C-alpha cells in the first residue's frame, strides 16, 4: 500500500526512530511486512522498515492489518518491539507497562510483565505508583494462564499520608534472614550432582546457563573491556533484558518453593 496513507506510529519507543537502525535496514532485502492498525492506519510494528523503504526511494510497502481496538494494538506493539529488532529500553518498557495497567487494570502483574518484557515485581511496582484515580482497585485479576484469581485488598493505616496510600500494597510476610554470602561454586557443584537436573535437557540447559554466568569479578571486567564503545549501549540493553529474564525465573521459582 502507499506509504503516504500510513498514520504516525503509536510506538512504545520514547526516543522515536533510530537513524542507525534505519541505515542498517536500508541495505536489507525482502524485509517482512509491517503491521498496521486498520481503524487508525497507525503503524503498530515496522516504523524503521517504513523509514528504510523511504530511504531507498520506495513509495509503497507490504502491510498486514490488525483489526483490534487501540489498547490491544498498543499491547501488540510493545510485545512485537520487545521480541525482535532493536530492543526497547527499560524506561520504554516501564512506561509501556504503566499504560497497559491503565488500559487493563484487571490483568495480573505477571500478565502485564509478560506483555511489557519486565519482571512481575517491576510490574507490581509500576501498578503501585499509579493512583486510585488512574486505575480502579480490582477484586479479581486475570492471570497469564487465563485464570481469574481474587486479590487481597490494600490495607492502609488511617494515619497514612496520601503519597503513602498510593504506594501501599499487600506484601508477603517474610521472616528476616541473616545476610550470607552464597558460595556459587559449591552450589553449582551440588546442582550438577542432582540427577533430577542432570538427566533431562532443560536441567542441563539451566546448569550450562549458571556456569556461563558464574564469573569472578576479574572475568566481568575483562568482558566489559572487550566491548567497543560504539556497541556499549546496545550490549547494556541486552544485558538488562537478560537480567529481567533471570528475575522472572527467580520470581517463579520463589512461588514454586512457597
């Protein structure tokens, strides 16, 4: 379809189009079609491809249409932009999460987290920062697995100030734990000897991942020194993506162990 008919993208990228990424895409042939919201003609996914096509002197582009509402279109934009191409920044993902919570306050923190590419704890923190005027307090939430679960109401002491009321939310009671230094080497050695991990592919994958991340401080310093300055910001974002993925894993394992 003609590029001139496309509307401005409702993008989760706060910094807009990245000129360097457009330059890279300009030299790529047979780029996949862009995704467009049929009702508004806004680009959901593919603004960098649009700019690359224009840079090549093209006035048409291949399009796939999405027929949902604008809120669903934005969620899809966040999911697609977070899953391929140029990564969204953590700030982009947190801002997107706040907008998704406003549109879908009935969604659980885990479902919000999956859509925005953040950890459930971060999604919960984003929700807690929104006032009761921005989002209704739901008695039930729709989980990532499609099940509806009841949510304990917030309990706020009568003397709590208004800013404190916004931030207050129920928390799982935990017994104070003494600080301890985890002996990574000893723990990984013990895990390697556990047959429930050794004798299945997913378990072996986990052990390999833990091995790769078990580096002394000097090892990390060497890796940092090996990253050239022009790649530093991209590698930093990828590292944050990996960190968020590990946090999601940690949250789910915490729930499993309760």
